[in-house]
C-alpha cells in the first residue's frame, strides 16, 4: 500500500487514485440540517436588510443570495454545489463582485475538501487561487494584503477540511474493523459449536447408545450371567459418558476445578478414552461381542504411523461404525474390522453381516455419517459405504500424513 505523510497524517495514495472525480461523501444528517438552517437564516437576514432599504438591492446582493442558495446544495449534492460555485465565480468577476465572492470561495474550501473527491477539491482550490490573482489584476483598488488574506483563509479552511476528512476515514476504518472482528468472532463461535456437536455425537452419543442397547438386553435377558455382563457394560459406558461430559465442561468453561480425571463408579475400574487406534479397536470389539457378535479384528503388528489428525479421524470413524452396527444391525453374527496400509495411505474397513436387526426404539438422523463424510473429505481421503459381500461395509481411506 503506497502511503505518504502529510502534516503528520498517513495518506493512502491508492485510495486517492481510485476516487471518482465527481465522487462525494455527504454531510451527516445533523450537519445537513444545521447547514440548511444557518444558510436560510442568512438569506432571510439579507432579505430583511435589503427590503428595509430599497436602494440596497444591487447585483452584488443577488450574487450573495445566489452564493447562499448554492451552499445549501452541499446538503444534497456536494459536487454539484462545488461546480456551481466555480461557474458563479465567472459571473462575479463579470459584475465586479469578484473580491467578496473569491473570499467566500476561500472560506468554503474546507467544506469542499470534506465532502468532495481529492481531484475536484484540487480543481476548486486552484480556481480560488486563480480568481484571486485575476481579481487583483482586474481591480486596481484591490490590495495585495487582501489577496494574501484570501490565500491564508483558503489554506486554513482546507486544513480544517482535511482534518475532518481524516477523522471520518478513521471512523469508517474502525467501523469496518469492528464489523470484520464481529464476523470473525461469529465464525469462531460457529466453528466451536460445530466442534462441541461433533464431540457430543462422536463420543457421548456413542456411549449413551451402548447404555440404551444393554438396557434393552436386560429387559429380554433370561439369565443372571447375561444380566451381570450387561450391567457392567452399562456402568462402564455411563461412567465414560460422565467423564466426557466433565471434560467438555472443562473446555467450555475453562474452570480449573473441572479436571480431566475420569469419573469412577463403585465396583468398576477407571474408564479412559483410548487415543491408540489398536486399543480403541480392542475396546470396540469387546462392546460388540457383548451382544453375541463374533468380531474379527485384523491390523498390522504395530500401530500404523499416521499424523495425529488422521489418528483422531480413524478413531472417530471406528466409533461411528460400531455405533451404527448397534443401531441398525444389533445381534449380527459377524463383524470384521481391518486396518490395512500402503506407503502413503491407511484404510479402515468395518463390515457386518446382514443378519442383524434394527431396534425400532433407536432413532438416527444420519448426522454421524454426514460428519464422517465431511471429515474424510477434508483430509483428502475417500469413503465407501454400502452393501458388500452379503452385508454392509464402511471403508475409509486416508493419507497417512
């Protein structure tokens, strides 16, 4: 950005170069009302004084009235007012009223600078200087002191206009910055809400689904052994849900008293969220096997080396896939979970047989699968979901880094 300093103020030359010649910045509403009121009062005063003396009406008086009427136009169209003032200067010189008129033009320089473009303001200022010289040459009685005074008044008025213009520009910039910051803050808030929704769906909703399914199993289970296993699963999932809720509260409120330590229940071990993919798959296998499903997990001997973002995505995808099985294919005979890698990619596939059933008491809005699709797409991967090998498969392929 090309900038120059003028009287200690930064001037953006690029902004100036883009200004239209007849561009304008209207006066504020209060200033327009004040301008109209003052000029109207001046016109009425001149009229009263002239009517009190029938010999007082001269061509100069008409020039004064015309000048005031043109000034009123600054409330509506500053470029038109400035242009008419310049044309009026020719008439004033013609009828020998140039001295007073040129002085009035000098006083109005600041108003032109404040409301009109730099280009029109420059032309106006040059015209004031030219007419002052011309009037000094035409009217032999005009003194050099009068011409110098006109110059000084024009410069002072112009500086006032520049100062007001700079203040207006600063105010506009501040308003624009405030609007931009408000928009950025709203975007951050929306992103944070989306993140919290993702957390609630990917973590807490999964655990609550486990609780719900085992609760249904307790209603139908004939034996105490099965009841004990379901009860333990319910306690574990509910405890995990409470831990995740506490962690979310800590994040949202920033309260140091809400630490990340897991919530424990009587008779259960501490429940932790596994960030290791292999451990996560082992945990999911146990949860699915609790419903009598044969779960086959295959993966490399060591966890694949992937970025933290990809690892987090794989864990969320695995959780979502297992949750969908519990919702739509609970009790299926077989589930196969596989991790395969190439030099550049890692693939997670979850397949379930088609002999499971959907619990009518469990509803699904499809949000989880949409978020998985968005997550995989955002990482530059591919996602396949649909019927495969007499069952249903979800397969996500992601870049390793």
